[in-house]
C-alpha cells in the first residue's frame, strides 16, 4: 500500500509540473518531454505494475469501492473537460476517446463477468 501511495503521489506531483496550471515557470521542450515521459512511466507503474494481492471480503469490497470511485471521478473529469473545451471550440478528440474507452471497458468487463463467471 505504501508503494502505491508513493507512486500516486509522484504521479500527481509530476503531472502538476507538466500541466503547470499557474504558469509559474516556462519549461523548454526538453523539460516538457521529460515530464511527459515521467508521467507515462509513473502512470504505467500505477496502472499495470502495482498489482493488488488477494484478501478477504472486506478488502475485496474496499477494492471495488476504490475502483468505482476512480471510474466515476475519471468519467466526471472527462465529461467536464469535454463540456469546457466544447464551449470554447472543438473538444480534444483524446478526451472523447478516453471516455469511450472507459465506458466500453466497463461494459466489456461486465459482459465478460456475466458470461464467464
């Protein structure tokens, strides 16, 4: 759990530097590329490498609740971003693509679970 927390914290910090929301610094293209690579590495670590072990029913319920909260938060963030960018012109296609992938993955997992479990 501690390693997952550290990876998530590093991802948030590096992501904040990459986004630069308050324009506190002017990064060069090399800095932006390095930060984007670091976000990709820590994101891949958080998504693919940090696997969760087995546990009892309470731990499984906590995992399901965390997964549901993450899906809802990601979906809401993407919908807000699509609405915001849509009101200022054409929304970024990657936002729409990410939302479609999230929804299709959820539907696919539910379908697979109902058919094969």
